[in-house]
C-alpha cells in the first residue's frame, strides 16, 4: 500500500458508509447546504489545530503512509481529506440509524 495507506483507509471508510445514502435514502448528500454548514467549521478548526501542532513540532506524518502532496503549512492532502471523509461517514451513520429506528433528530421540516 505504501504511500497510499492513508487514502486507502479513507476510501474504505467512504465505501462502508456511502451505500447508506441510496439504500436507506438518508438524504445527507442531497442536502448539500446543510452538509457544508456542518463540515466547514469542523474542517477549519481541525486544519488550524493540525497546522499549529505541525508548526510546534508536536505532530508529524509518516511520509511512507501519505501521498506526499503537501498543502501550505506542511499539512498533507490526506489529512485534509480525513477531515472531510470521516465526518461525512459519521453523519451518514447517524442518519441511517435515525431512519431505521424512526427517531426524530429535532430538525424535521
């Protein structure tokens, strides 16, 4: 796997969660504005946190496990994708449980 190990894990997470959208019709991706309002704060906060940790020398990434595509501040592209993929998977999982169990989330129209 080498330089694609991080991406392979993210692809596995996405593969295990994305089927919930069409099969259970959870509507997460269809409500893209709502999804963006959820993702943007998460991405901003954790990217800033990672950048601060990288700059302080507290956080590093194994070059053998990442693609090597680096963003400003030394943040690997793989890490940015983590902050997108994992929250989407979590939201899909939450919505799938909610649909199957018939539980309200409190924001129904």
